[in-house]
């Protein structure tokens, strides 16, 4: 007999979508502490086109060439949905939040999000204190995942295992470059909301787990910065170069499989 299907993961926060940068600045200015849920939606850059006369047209507008389309930031009770490509602006307070060491940005696939944001913004942006929810979910209850390697769990699996709900991912590959539909707004908001909700449940479990294992659970096993579009260890440098971060820093594993807490 197959297991009963889980109920759908639903919206429990207010989802606010902004149409201009000024509105976004006011809303984001209230965020001074973390954690916040973080997610992005992006698209491929437009390819050159050929008209009926055989003339090749290459897009030169930097905003249209930008892959980053939407940034979502979740706080308790509200998710801010920022269609930065459509607004043709990247709010200053969004950059402040991303660069703040004291504000944890929690989510899944954040090395990819960090690169997408860096490619769009450039200008030396350093995204700090990124926490991989897929890793802390796994480390907090590693006995449940002994058959898996060190790859972080995806958000859908985190929602399933922690919240006992099913997260709809059917909108993931839709077009994010234009005006957002109501369905897209809901999808984008749910991802950021879920990241924060899972983190708030799993973080205390991780802290409790760290007290029971011989060497604890070092923060850089699941937390990193993003410099020049690359995941790096927290404030660690060698010969002037920052040290790359990897999801494989956890020493419990050997050759991709869980070995021992003492390993």
C-alpha cells in the first residue's frame, strides 16, 4: 500500500509584490535583523534573433540581458517579491540586507542564487551569511539520510520531511522576465516562506544535535559567503585569496557516504 499523499504546502504569510524601487526601499528598510528567507527566479539571457531580411539583432539593453528576474525576501508573516528586472532597479536596502554579516539569509541552492545576483549587480557585491537549509535539515537528523551523500536536500524534500507538506514546483520553469501572474507570485512567495519556516524549525534541532556529537557541528559546514559569484568560507583567506566553500566540508562522510560522527 502506498503512503497517503501529503497535503499541499500553503501560503501563511502576506505576499507583497512591488512595482517600483521606491516602494521596495521603504518596505525593506525595516529589516535590520535575521534570519530572512532568500530565493531568486531567473531566466536565460535573450539570444540573437534574425529578421525576415536576414539581419541579426543582438540585445544590448543591460536590464534585458540580465538573467536575474525576481528576488524574494521572507520575514515572519510577510514575503517581499521584488521583480528587479521589470523594475529596472536593484534597491539599496536589498543590497544592504544581502551584504549584512548580522542578517542570516536562509534558503536552498544559494550558491547559484549568489552567482545570479553577482552577475546582475556586480560592483563588488559580497553576499554574506548564507545558510543552506538543505544541509542543516540533513545534519540535524542525519540518521534519516544515511543512504544519501553530502548533496544538500532540495526545498521540496525539506518541506516534505520537516513540514510534512507537498511543495508545488510546477511553476519553476515558467517565464519570469515579464509581468508576474498571480500563480507566479504565489510560487515565488511560497519558496521564500518555506525556506524561512523550515529553518526556524530545524535550527534548534541542529543546535541540540551539535551538543550530542563529539566535535559539534561547525558553522562553516552549512554557512558561507559569496564573493565574485563564488561560494567562499566565512571571512577566511589565504595569501590574499578567499577560500572556496563546499557543501562537502562535513567530516562525518567518507567517499560520499556517512561514516561516523568521530570520523
